């Protein structure tokens, strides 16, 4: 049993040393690969962080340029609208002034026409009143002429009546004298002759009285006719005066109506003049648009490099000691099994657990695959067979 334990201890110690060395080397390689990857990842992240910063800075510059271009465009558009609005303001004022000037010109022309029409109407009215007064004067003159002629005719008639009466009276006296003379010449005397003479004188006196009466009647009729003519003359003069006054009043009314029409035409012409336009107040000048304030892109600092990992290293002494103890125990058991005879039935021991399972086939010389590491071994480690070390 001592030889088996010794061989098992040697086998276990060597196996544990080899397994521990390989495991430590694998851990170091794994940590080295991890450190290399972490360093590459760190460098990549630092590089990407720099690229992101440069990208953000460039994006900020692009945003600034775009915003400035947009603001300048808006300012240009507002200036253009301002210039257009001022142009429309001047155009509308000029158009309003043209309309105002046209209305003033039309009103002046209308007023000139009104003045000409008023002068023409005044001239017509002057001619009308002149003709009316002239017609009245002609009628009045004709009336006076007719009156003068009638009065002269009455005077002539009066003289004729007087002359005829005087002639007739003279003829009557002469007839009476002739008759008296004839009677005396006949030699008649006495009372009969006196009576004849008296009869003749009485007849002559009666005739003369009749002549005088006729003369008086004719003279009175002549005076009545003259009085009637005088009254008619007075009436005619009063009618002509009234006609003249009426014509003058009509002329005044017509002139007042013409003046009223002239004033109304002047008012109408003045109403054609539109209100004098005034230019609208200027548009407010566009102000410069406010510029936004930009915050500089945050520049990140360089992060600390990744901490290098350290590979976990198993204690070689502890591993060899544990492997030797396990190997000694296994060797003692194997030797014990072979010493009892009958051949080895094949048991598989899990020395890390202290349990055994069937793993060997009877009649074979191999013991299976075992690995030793740490303070014991397990069936998942290094492979070896009995009789190969």
C-alpha cells in the first residue's frame, strides 16, 4: 500500500502542478486578451468621442450658418416688403393727387362755363328788360302822340264849331237886316210895319239863341271828350308806369334766380373737388432680427484608461500538496483493489466529490480521463492513462 500511495502522491502532485500551470497560463492569456480588447475598446471610444465632438462642433457651425442665412433671408424679405409697401404708399398718394388735380381742373372748367353761362344769361336779361322798357316807351309815346292828335282834333273841332256858329249867327243877322230893309223899302209903315220888324228880329234872336245853344252843347261835348281823353291819358300813364315797374321787378326776380342758379352751380362745381389727399404715415422700418445665442459644444475630457486585469493564479504549493494527497489516497485504493484478487471490476472515482461511479470496462488497461487542479481533480481536466507517465 505504501508504494501505491507514493506513486499516487507523485502522480497527483505532478498532475496538479501541470494542471495548475496550464490553468494559470490560460488565465494569463485570457486576461491579456481581455486587457488588449479593453484597450482597443478604450482607444475606439476615445476616438469616437473625439469624432462625436468634432461632429457636434461641425453641426453647430452648420446650424449657425443655416440660422444666419435664414435670418438674413427673413430680413431681406422684410426689407423687400418695406420697400414694396413704401412704393405702394407713394403710388396711392400720387394716384390720389392725380384724382384731386383732375377734380380741381374739372371744377375750374365747370366754374368757367358757369361764368360764361351767367354772363350770357345776364346779357339776355339785359336785352329782355331793355326791349320791354323800350316797348313800354314806344307804347307810351304812341299814346301821347295819339292823345296829342286827338286833343288837336278836339281843338280844331271846337274852333270849327265856334266858327260855324259865328258864321251862322252872322248870316242870321244879315238875313234879319235884309228882311228889315226890304220891309222898310216897300214903304210899309205904321203898326203893321213895326210888327213885321219885331217879328223878324224875334225870329233872328231865336235863331241866334239856337245857334248859341248848339254851340254850347258842342263845346260841352268837346270838353267832356277832352276830359275823357285826359283821364284815359292819366290811366295810360299809370299803366305804363306799372308795366315799367313790373318789368323791372320781373327783371330783378330773374336776375336773383340767375344769381341763385350761379351760386348753386358754383357749389356743385366746388363739391366736385375731392378732399385733398394726404400721404399716409411711413411704414415702420424693419428692425434686425435677434440673433440666437449658441452654447459651445461640450468638449468631453479623456477618460482614464481601463484598469488592466490581473490573472488569477493558483497557489502551486497548495495545488501540488492537494494533488499529492489525493493521488496517494487514490493509489492506496487502487493497490487495495488489485491486492484482493479476481481482477478489477472497474470503478470510477470522483475524488473531488468522494464518490465513485462505474467508468472502467473489465479487462481494459485504461483508467479513463482525469484532471487535477486546485486542491483536487475532476474528470473534466487533462487526459492521461495509467502506464503513460
